[in-house]
């Protein structure tokens, strides 16, 4: 375990930041190193209207976190339905062993139900963005919403990068360095794994907060309107919990969520009870983001 890296993480926690880092990534394989990024937040990074008294991050904030965590995306499938687009994307991220880990997530954007959010021509783009946001939450273990105490706290994530100085010390390793730089790590370390990772540190930099205009339609499209149909917002939360670890790994939890989502006359109260169970379970299982 890299004691220096661990000390950096502990300092971030003492400073009040939310740390989404897997301690396994503090000790990467010798050909790699771990870089941490602290991302400050401003209130405009979150939607104005709370959901279940909690704040949901806007698209641009999650995308900034994804960039700092070294996440890239591949669009796996695009399906045009009668009134919607369903897009499935793959989020890809390097693990401490050099393997490129990946997870899939899907999002269905109905341009009829969401007509108030803008023209139909943007539906496909929004479906893809929605899928990416879900994949980010899934691979990093980010919560769907943050309580009023946590949403103002900085977020710390990390990414694994090639240690080119180490590689180039040995002439025989130069080819490996080139392969890694061109995302060829799988040819060296084996096929992709489907295990989600989280991440860790070495050098820390700060990303300046991005100011987003209030009428930025692209950044805010994922916000549901609770006053129109309270159940719609709850369904979105339940769908996201279905993808979020550790809830996603629980067969019992996944079954309960799917059953409630399939129930046409499900009440807001029933959904809120299950959402709270998901939150309680995630908090019990995870030591970060508390």
C-alpha cells in the first residue's frame, strides 16, 4: 500500500471532501501510477428542485467527474422505438492491474413524455447522455442524489495512467509503453473484465468549477418535474438504483425494484420506502460518501 497516496486520501477526507476511491487502486501494478483529482462544486452543478429532499447533480458535473476518473465511453447499441430512443453505452476505465474494466448502462428517452424538454431532434443525443450518466454512477459507485449536507462538498476521484518513466527505463518495455499509450493494455494483460472499479492517488490537481447558465437545456434535461407527476421522478430514482452499486449486486434488491417498477398502480409512498431502503443499504455497505 502506498502510504503517501493513502495520506493524500485521508487529508481530503479531513478537509471535508467526498472520496470515491477504491484503496486497491492506491497500489497499482509497477508499470502504472495513480493520479487523484479534487473537483470543487458550486450550487449550479446541481438541479434547483430537490428530489425526495435530496439534490441531483447535473449532467456536466458527472461528466467532469468521469473525465477526472479516466472514464471513456463506447456506444454499444441504439434502438429506435415507437416514441423513444433506447441507447446502451459501455463505460471503460483502467484498473490498477492495467486491465481496462467496463460496465454497461442503458437509458430510454421518450420524446413524447419529455416533449416539454425540447424538440424531438435532440432525443437521441439525450438518450445517449442519459446512458453515459448512469454508466458513470455505476462504475464509480456514485449515489443518484446527495443530501443537503453532502452536495456542497468537493468530490475526489482518481485514474490509473501508464508510468512511462518506469517503462522507458528498460528498452524492452518501450513497446509495452507504446501499446499502453494507444489503449493496447488488453493485448498485454488479457481480455476485459466486467468488474466495476473505483480508484486512487499520487499527484493532486484541482479542477475549476464550471458555471452553467440556468437555461442550459443540455445540462439540465435529466431533471424530472416532480410537480407534474411525483411518481415519474421516483421511477427515475429507482431505475438508477437498479444500476448503482452495491444495490445492483443484490438479487433481492433488484427484484424488489423491478417488481415495483412493473406495478402500474404503485404509489409514491411505496416508491419512497424502497428508495430509502436502497439508500440505507448503500450506506451500510459502503464506507465512502457517508
